[in-house]
């Protein structure tokens, strides 16, 4: 009979190794996929409250509270502008609940549908009556030169229809504060917010430009200056909003105001006293917020809110990331961009921003040294890499807001200088030989060109009674005042010719 073989007993140590290995695998999977909640704080969400019902940070409520602190409806320019524009601005933008929230945040009762509200050009003269291209050309031409009702009867009808609304605008922009509530959409974040009130002010600016040229036709330069003052004040009010999209609208109003200022300057109707008073008004305007302030505060909140929404509502793929690691890394990336924006001049800022972008891009590439971390803790490693990619997406926005703010600033400074030159000529009979002659009586100092780091350029032509003040523009090359619109240069310029 064959001898039976008795199986060897398992060694106790092997059993324990198997058990521990199984436990480690279970723990590893639990660490990778166990739900992790966002921990509000300075490194993740910057602020800890107020909180929504789901425990997430309510960034919209925080910004609303900050912007409306100590403000009553009677002192809020946004309330007056809304009463001018009417509730139709919310149509196809907000739903009923969002409109109700907006009024509640403003602290006023809903406006009636019918009323003496601002009328858009389309409302006065429907598109069918005039070709679209002709409408645009007429508006551009009438905004740049004095015109008569017989030449542009449709524009005259638009002005007459809004005569009362424009008068109310003059009063509204005299308020010091502007609180346009942020209404966060149900399905979305601060990045997705709509701006019906701010957007609705664009036709007002267009109409004010027409008002300037119509007043100049009647040699009423005082009221023409009042209309440009209204545009400048409106731009400063819109700029009080903490989010970047409002700032772009504010800069657009400022550019429109400066364009109308050029029309007034070229009219030759200004006296020395009018030039002086208007120049003093321009120089008394509050400065636009810096690009750093916009990115570091409001835009940071908007980005963090968008990330927070993704973690709360996304599918399993996004939820498998480590939210706190992700938010901390996004914050660190934004802080690097903010530091880059603190360089002293535009060229240095752009180089620094590009360097941050390249550094973050390099850090998102998987290196051999990262393999160990990726295997042991893929959740954290992937969160870090994806957060750096998200941070890098802010590079174009940083560059764009720097460009917009700098262009707005230099146009404003050139306009102030132009008024100082016209004032000097009205007093002395000719333009000065050098801008330094204007200091300190007409200008506190000669403006510095942000694109060159040197004083702005100035030339005069006594025979033509003209002058040119300009910045070298983004290319850093002096194109002798030739603007980008001519396709022969890149300068930002104000050129005024007055009859001797």
C-alpha cells in the first residue's frame, strides 16, 4: 500500500503576512476612495464662512456682505440706475427666483413692469427699419463729430425718447457707492454669474456720446462736458464690483468717455477755465482697482467657488480627488501669479507671469521621482497635478486684466495731459515746448508711460496749432503716434489740432 503524504501545516508567519497584506490593500483602497469633505480655512477656501446649507463656503454672500456694508438703498447708485433701466433687463437672464433674490439683496421692492424707463435703440427704431451695418456706421460717425437731426433722424428720436432717463442718469452717477448684488445661479458658480444691470448700462454710454456731439453742434460745451463726466463717473461706479467681468465693462465706459473727451478737445470750444475745471475733475476721480486686487480677491473667490462646486456636484471621477490638497494647490498657484503681477512694469509682469506658467506646466509632467508617490498615494498626487493645470488656466486672464487696466490708465493720463495742454494754450496763446512746463500749475507731474518706463511722448506743431501726446504701446516701439487702428503702429495717442 502506498504511503499517504500528510500536507504540511501552514506556517503561522505566512498566515499573518497574508492577513496584513489584505488589510493594507483594503486600507489603500479606502484611502483612495473614501469621501473627504472640504475643510474651510485660510489655505483651502481662504475664508471659513458664511456657509451654505451643505456646509460649503458661500462666496457670493461673503462678497455681497463686503460690498454692501453700511450702504442703504437711497445711497446706492445701482438702485437709481435700475429704476432708470427698468425690470426688463432681467428678462431671459434671471428666473423669477433669481430676480426676487436680487431685489431682496438690494433692499427694495420689485419694480413695476410699466414705467418711464430707458428705451433701447431697438425699442425706439426696430431693426427691420434700418440695415444693421448702417445703424452701426451712423452711431460711430455721430459719436465722433457734431451732427444734425436731419442727417441722423433715427438717432435724434432715440435721444429725445430718453431725455428724461439721461437726466436721471446724471444724478445717479453722483452717488459714491455702487452695489450690484451677485446672484449665484442654482446650477453653477460665481464664474457663471450674469450681470444684467452692468450690461444694460452700455446703451447709456453710447447715448451719452451722442449727447456730447449734439451739444457741440449747438456750441454748448458745458453740457457736453457734463455728459463725459457722467461716463467717467459711471465707469468708476462699475469698477467697485469685485469680479473681473464688471471691470472690463467699467474699462469700456472709461475708454468711451476718453474718446468723447478727444471730440470736445478738437472742437476748439473750451475756455481756459473750462479746461482747468474739467482737468481737476478728471484728476479727482478715484483710481481704478489694480489688477492684483481683482485677481487676488474677487477672482480668487470665483475660482475657488467653481472648484468647490465641482467637488460637491461632480461625478465619481472628480470626487476621487483630494479636495483639500486640490484647493491648497490652486491657491498656491494663484498666489504665484499675484506675486508675478507685482513686478514694477508691464514687460516685467508679463515675463514673470510667463515664467510661472512654464514652471507650473513643468511641474505637471510626471517625473521618475514622482512614481513612488503616485503608486503609494495616487489620490493626492493626481490632485496636485490637476490643481496645477487648473491654476495654469488663469495665465491668460491675468495677462488680459493687466493689459486692460494699463490701457485704461494710460488713456486716462493722456486725456488729463491733453486738457492741461489746451488749458495752457488758452492762457498763453501757444502750446508749451515741453510737458515739464505744465508742472505744477497744470499737472502734478509728467505721466510715465507704463510700456517704456519713460515720460509719455509729446510733440507740437505751432503752424497747425496741434499737439500729439502718446504712449509707445504694447510693442514698446515709438511709432510716432500711429495707432493700432491704422495698422501702421501700436501707439496709444491723443492728437489735437486747433485753428490758430
